[in-house]
C-alpha cells in the first residue's frame, strides 16, 4: 500500500476500478466514498468476515450493503468489532 495516491485496486463495496490509498493502510473510494482497511482477523464468532474489511465510513449509496464488513462495537465489548451480517463479535488487529 502507498502512503497517499491513486491505485488500481477496485473498491470492495462498489467495484469502482480505482481507489485512493492513504496512511499506508486505509482505502478511500472516490465513487461511493467508503473508507475502510483490511486487518488481520484474529478471532471471529462467525465465518462471514474472514476476508472482510473494517469499515470507517459506509458507502454513501447504501448503508446496508450486501457485502460483509467489520464495524466498531461499543466500548463495553471485550471484542472491539462486530460482523455486519450477524452481529457476532470479532477480534481484529494490525495489518
């Protein structure tokens, strides 16, 4: 991944052929405005998010996208993330 710039990687959510990489690990899609990154899933209570990204900003066109993703849970959870498909707990960290 590059520090900042366009890349020929399609958007995970909308498939737009070019995205923008920033801060080494984050991806921004200029088409659907999603911001996400791929982390290492250390433990998940389901199989939906094995290769799914952690989302920081939902695509503007559809908050209920049909692709699975990991989102931040509440601060009281032992696990910091949850699955978008079934709300199962997910432990993800690092790159």
